[in-house]
């Protein structure tokens, strides 16, 4: 008793044009790249802040 459980709609059935799909893909890529870049910079800032605090404590 094997049943086919997958269900999918095509982009045209959902009312998405190729322009909108391209916009969604581009914005997703920009978001992921921006998030990764800001996370890396934030981690670097925390590391430098902790290094400066340790240096001030040792003086």
C-alpha cells in the first residue's frame, strides 16, 4: 500500500512570474551574504574588545 504523498505546485500555478522568481533568488543570496558578513565582523569586534579589556587589566 504505497501512497504518493508529495504535493507541489509550479511557479506559474502560484502566480509567480520569472521576474518575481529572479527577484526572490537575488534577495535571498544578498541576505545570506550580508548576514554572513555582519556575523563575521561582529565576531571580530567582540574578539578585539576582549583583547583590549585584557590588556587594560594587565596594566
